[in-house]
C-alpha cells in the first residue's frame, strides 16, 4: 500500500492544440506534417475518458487552439466549438481554457469573453483585490491546493492575430508597430528574411502588454508572501530552447526576466503552439519549460496529453503517446 508521502498532493491534466475541424486531412503551414482535423476530436475524447478513469485530476489545462482556424472559412466555428466542448460535459474536474491564435481566427475577444472558453470568470482569487487587472483581461490566477498557485497568461494581449484586437485598439497598433519594425514582408505571417530569434516576429505570435507584465510580477510577489509555489501557463512558449524559435512570444525575455526574479517559487511554464513540442530545464533558475506536442498533428493510433502529479518536492508528468513522461524537481 502506498504511504501518504507517496501520494501526490493533487494532480492535473494537460493537452494542447487540438485544432478540431470537420475537415479532410491536410498538410500544415510549413508543408511538413499532416494535420488530422477530424481525428483530433477522437483524441480529445480519449484524453477526457482517460482522466475520468484515472479519477484523480482536479482540473485540466487546455493550452489553447482547441478548434482550427479553417472553421471560420467554412462558417463552422460555433459548431466546431460546440463539438469539442461537449467532450467536457459532465466531467468531474474543472477545465481551464487558454486562448491561442486559432481561437482568434474564429472569434473576437468580446465573443470569447462571453463563451465557455472564458474560464477566468469562474475563478475567484485571493490576490485579485491586491492585484488589479484590465477590464478585458483573459489572464488570471487560481489556487487549487493550499500552498500552490497557477497563473494563466494571455499571450495575445498585444496582437494583430485574427480578431484578437480591434484594429483601432492601442494593442493592435502596438502590435503592428512591433511587427513592421522587424518583419518587412508584405505577408506578416511569413518569416522570410528573418534570422534567428527574429523569426518570432510573425503575426501568428503575440506579445504581453505592460499592464499584464506588471500584474504577473505583482501576483508572483503576493504568492511569495503567502509562501506558495507557482506554475505558469500560456499558449506560446517563452524560452528559446523549449521550442522552434518561430513559435516564441514576441517579448519572451520580459517574461523570462520576471520568472527568473521569482525562481524561488516558480516551478514550471507549460505551453503549446509548437506542434513538435519541446522541453528545457533552465538550470540557472531551476524552472522547467514544457511545450506540449500538438494533438492536431498526432497520427491515428497515438495521442499527446498527460497527467501531472504534484508532490511537495517535484512534478511528475505522465505522458501519453507523443508527450514524454518526466520527473521535474
């Protein structure tokens, strides 16, 4: 029999880039891998069933891009969203939805804020009164267990991506200025001519504004005062060694600087976006950067999701299919 010490304090599920659509299989953006749009729904169903049968996850982090942008061309966005959300009907755990670029290919920010994908409204935070947020903030924090806090970021706060921001908004104008200073292509989703980490300056990525960065810093400060350990998550990776550089957050260094300042309490950063997945342990500040493989590019017969057990001294990720299992201390 397992002792009390061997049992996790709590557990949570993780999955990214389902990108479901009632569409035939097709090649990806770079013409290197097949995307299995219909099969993605079955893989999500398999993941949910797995978590239900495990009967131990307290919540699931759905790391964004739950339906594919091609749905909007078929005027099928709402139907596709209904189909994926039905897979979570009646589950015995909470689901925290993060917004990626494909959410904004399908829906406006206002639409998302009144949809089931806006999970910030369902979560009360004991730091909310201390740390103020913007009115349309999609970023938030929650504490699933005493001594632990999860921070959910909005990586398309500053963005030109899809319907993420109105074209006359300051965030859209700031995004356009950032992109055009570096990316001289007429097609701003193209990294042609860009070298190294500058290849991140494409329209399907985004950035975090000063208000959100300040909120992140203040939230981590309160967590430190409360003696909490913190897990951070967002759709877009923030470490150059955890993903292909074309998938990085525009101002990834700003986020890394904050995480480093709080490396005594930050355990890990979970993201999606780069469908190949990735992992990097930043030994300098002991933070684990985990990029989940995208479900959409998983071939039939495999999958890409996991369950993370949280112990007092480590995170243990049990990967299924293309998500590698690992112990993170």
